[in-house]
C-alpha cells in the first residue's frame, strides 16, 4: 500500500486526489487550511487534516497521525519559503518521493540544490505545471506522429506515436530501433481505442498502428524528426 500525503487542495491538489481516488493500492491523506476545500475532498481521501502549511512545524503533528508516508505531493500555494521548508522537513522525516510544485525554474534550481546537498538518494521530483504541460502539448502540436508524451524524469520520456509507414509490415528485430535510435518499443495498439499489446522482437507492426516507445527525449525527438519528413 502506497501512502500518499497531498499538501494543498487548490485546483492542482484537488484534481490530483480525484485522479488518485480511482487507483488501487494507494491510501491518500490530504492537508489544507481551508475548510471548504477539505469538505470537498473528503470522499476522495482516507483522511483530511486542517493545518496552515505556512508553518511547517505543524507537519510533525500530522505525520504522527498518518504514520510513515511513502510519497508526498506539495501542491500548496503561498510563499516559496514555506514550500521549500516543508519539502525539507518531509525529506528529513524519511519520505522517499516528494513531488513539489515549484513556482518557477529558479525555485526548481533551489530545491534541486537542497536535495543534492543532503545524504541519501535524491527524493525531490520537481513539477512546474505550466512548463510541463506546455512541453507535453508541444510535441502533439508540432507533428501528427506524437499522440502523447509522458516525462519520466532525468530527460527520459515515454511516447505514444503513430507508427511510420516505413516501419509497417516489418518485425522489430528487422527494424533495429534500439540500435539505430536508442529507443525501446515496449508496446503497440491497432488504434487509439484498442488495448495495448506487449511488443517483442518478433512483433510485426501492422499498418495504421500506434507504438509506445521509451527513451531519452533527444532520441525520441530525433526519431520523430526523421519520420515526420
């Protein structure tokens, strides 16, 4: 069971808990100082706490009630200082994955510097919604080949792509996508509504199908640029 603590129930936080509510294997706790926001969240979370997140010391009292947490998400508004201190306290309390909604790229740099300067594996996962959403949309705007892109962090990406005509009717072993483009095709589907099927070296890609590839962003961009011409 993945225990998730969502701090801040604005538009971002509320949308997140509604999405998480349909996932199996998670238990979600939420925190916000606004009573109306808490009332709106009760049907989506295991328990909701009232606290002013501008005062990170209140976090200790909350975590005494939740017990150890695997993942935290800071979707709170307010001061950059409060967000940074809360993230620091979560890391000191042993939370292994901390997703943080940064105000801008400068804030993201500060958070990453703090994370790198502490002992143990890196825990911070930085989100800048406007930039992240724009980056995801950009690929779909630029070419019909890109159906969807999901960032995996550290410049890696999962992309759903229309299978280029030149690849149809050939097996993945013949196409040598990994050797030529440093991409791994992990699945394919006949169309956007069809179930995803596992891809193997013997998979022959039918005309009009979609493929799911994993690789570095630069390699996916290079692949798209070649086949989009």
